[in-house]
C-alpha cells in the first residue's frame, strides 16, 4: 500500500471548516483513499473513502486531486466533538489491510 | 444492527495469567482484524482472520499470542503468561469481504499488574 504523509497536528475554530491534507504521491491506480478518525481512546471510526472522484457524505467531503497524488478531507462545520486523530490510508480493494500511520491530531477550539 | 462487539471492555490480569479477548463481528461480516494500541502510540495491525482460517498474522508477536475465529462464536485473541508490556488497548474490526468497509469495536483495555 502507498505511504501517506499528513501534518502531525492542526487547529481549527469551532464552526469553521477543517481542511486536513494528505499526500500519497506513490498511490497506485487501484488504491482507494480512506479516512478514519480516532476520538480519544475510542475505536477508529470510518469517515469516507474515494478513488478518483470527489465524495461527500453526512460527515465530510473528500477532494482528490486529478493526479491522485494528494487529497483533502473537509469537515464543513467543525465542532468540539470533531477533536480527534485523523488517519489517511491508501488501500487496495483486496489482499490488504488497514495500516495506520501517525495521522493528524485535529483540535477544534471554542 | 449491532456493531462490532468486544468484551470485556476492561480486563485486569496479574503477570503470568492468561487474557482472553472476544470479538463478535457485525452481522454478515466474515472477516476479522485485530489491532493493538500501546499507550501513547498508534494502531498496529496484529492478525487477519476469516472463519476457521488465519489469513495474515504478520503483526502477531511470535510467542504467547494466538488468535482464532471459529465457525461458530466470536473471534478470540489469547495472550498467555501476560507481562506488563502487554498492557494496551486491543481493537477488533470486521468487514463483509476482504479490505472493504472496516467497522471497529470499542476495544478492550488490558491492564497487567
């Protein structure tokens, strides 16, 4: 699986959009970009995933660049409950398992 | 539709005892993954199982650790002769098929005293 690179930490004001970047320059054509988060000591929570096109669900939006070398997770209106470690993972659809890196510690401030 | 159920939530064992951690996957999920998170560290893959088969155990310590996912019943992660370094949160995830749609449980916090 392709290696991903994320900033170690970010801050965001409550109510503002949180934009979390991820670089995956070695991603292959059949690897999806997955985002998970882990709120303090809880089990990781799936957020969203995508292959080429931008994706949106009730939690977030995922913007993938045309060359697929990077992506951005967008939380449109961050709340204090969104404070968590966010993981960007490149994953093939078969024969692989989730490998967590260091992730980005997002802190949403009041 | 219950999620991935792990029990117990908290487990305290004395050094040298055995720890058994259970994971019931989501209904319809036949793939189970175990992860360990040491204090202040990231999530590390341990083992991937399907019913009655170990598919990938590349992350399992060579000794004292074993895992099974029988035809009936939950997946079990077993740690024999626990040591203080085994104190960690152990998370289980399940998916309906290989590498697709992982759902994680709330974890078991093992404390070895």
